[in-house]
C-alpha cells in the first residue's frame, strides 16, 4: 500500500507576495468557503481544508519571492493537496491567477537586477609618476608660493 503523494504544483508570476497573499486568503475563505487552519503572511503560507463531496483534505499554499535567473520581482506560488489528484492543485492555481488578474490587472513583468554602481575613479599608486597637472600625492599641482620680501 502506498502513502500519500508529496508532490505539489507551482507557478511563477510577476505579482509580489503583498498582492498575492490577500487574494489567496479571499479565494480560500470567501470564494471557496474552505476552512483556513493556519496562516502566516510574513512566512507566506496558508494551511487549509479542501472540502470536496463532503470530505475534507488538508492543503497548503506557499508564496515565495522569485529570485531565479538574476531577475527581480514576482513570486512563486505552490499548492499542495497530497491526497487529491494534481488537477485539483492546478485548478486552484488557475483560479488564483484569474482572481489576481481581475483584481490587480495583468502580472507585471519581472525586471532585470539593478546594474552595479560605477567604480570610483582610479587613484594613481604612489609608485607611478604623477600625470601632468598633478602632484605626486595625486592632488592638483601646487602653484609656486608668492615671494614675500621682508625688510
């Protein structure tokens, strides 16, 4: 006899966790009227009971930042219903994507990471000769001091 499957279905979207989180809770509690057992917005997960044909199945939704390929922005969302067919997980993901699009508009595109700050100008090393117009300490060339005549 085999145990429950531990697979989960996932999707990667351009919406941030702050946008996805409330939509997940509304989809589960309000739209589907599933009991929510535990939730933690900061950690990005919801534990709930998927009710189907009078039976209850434990499920989870996880939201994690998408940082793959060096791109910035977006989230990965995973749904796990270990005692049900994978199609139930995919249906929940599809319903969530539809809800997010209706409420928040199309998913924003992921953006490339910010380019690194330009390097500061090189300071000549003490062993290299000064360039024209520079003193040996890397600063501007010093002008000759005016003559002072004392009687």
